[in-house]
């Protein structure tokens, strides 16, 4: 198959399957190491194992995509050159969207499984590194830096962003989490489409996961303080505000990225004067 048409639908399905296979391999690795270190496979994995488990889980899909794209070099871009004000706006936008969709996800089937998975997380430096740093870097590299970047060259922006967000969602396994992650993927995909800055979407992902980790993701005591109708209105309002800020912020960052070229001093045009001898 020619690299120019990668990824086709079957390639995206292969990435999905490899994400699932990676999760299964990571689970087996966790069971083995947990059994060796604690003497029981029923125990939770030790905290130091979480970065290893996460890398193992994503490695098959990452390697497959990287090889099929002929080992591309992906530029992260220098985030320090971006306006801190607009990066802050985009960070707030991502958090608002995640908060709004998180409220809705809390009412979906399997929300209890998501809560249980969060409660069973071992809090420590290993978990922190896996969730706040490794997940943003590896997931954004795969889904935005490799797949979305290539799909934007072949498909409409809407379809390319949708497909990358769908993969981002399903890799989170639990249906309620898939729903919330899908909308976060749409937001991150839109920012990447407008700015083409992998470093920026990694930073936004770090901020989102960092806040979620610090607040223990979703606090069960605050899930339903006002009842379903009011909570859905809050979810719709925060998501709409986040989407508007995301659109304005991404457009502004994209414009700023091109401003230095327009601000360069104009070169003096020297018109040669030909003097004819009498």
C-alpha cells in the first residue's frame, strides 16, 4: 500500500485493534509484575509500574502508525513563543468543555465503573507521571501529530478531526469515559487543525489531566447537587462557553503565529538607474 493514502479505514481499524491489544498486554504485564512483587495477582499494581503499563499499552499502535508513515519526524514547536494570554484562554476552554461533558458522562451507563476505576488508582508519583505527562505526550503524538496531521492532507478537516477524536475516545475503554474523551478529542483536534502546533495540544492536554488528577477527576459528592435538569443546563452552558473560547483562542493563536512575518521591516527596493552616455 502506498504511504500517500495512509491511513485508510482499515488502517484506522487496525490502530483501534492495536490499542485494545496493547491494553490487554499491559494488563498481563501488570498482573505478572504485581504477582512477583506482592505475591498476589489480585493486588493493585505498585505505583512505580503505572508509567511502564501505560507505555506498553500504547506501544503497538504507536509503532504501527510510525512505521506505516515511514518513520516521520514530528516537530513539537516551541510553545514558549505563543502568547501566554491566549494559551491560558485555550486552557480554560478545554477545562470548561471537559467539565461540561464530564457532568453528562456522570449520568451515562457505566459511569459507576469509571468512578470505581478512579477510586482504585494508586495515588503516587508513578500515577502522576503516567496521567499528567506520559498520556498527553504519547496520545497527542499518535492521534494529532501522526494520524490527524496526515488525515488533514487527505480528508476534510471535519472528518479528520472526528476520526481522530473517535479513536481518542474509544482508547479510554469505559463507555462513559469514551463519551467525555471524544469531545475533548474534538477540542484538541480543532486546536491542532487551526495552529498545527503539537506542543500546544500537548500542553493543553497536560493542563486538563493535571486539573483532573488534582481534583481526583470527578468528585462524587458534587455529582448531582441540583438534580438532572439543572445539571444538564450547567453542562450545556459550560460546554458552549468553552467551545466559543476555543474557537476564538485557536483563531487568535493561528493569526499570531503568522504575525512576525508581517512585522518584519520592509526591504528597501533599489531601482537601478541606467545612465546613458551622450
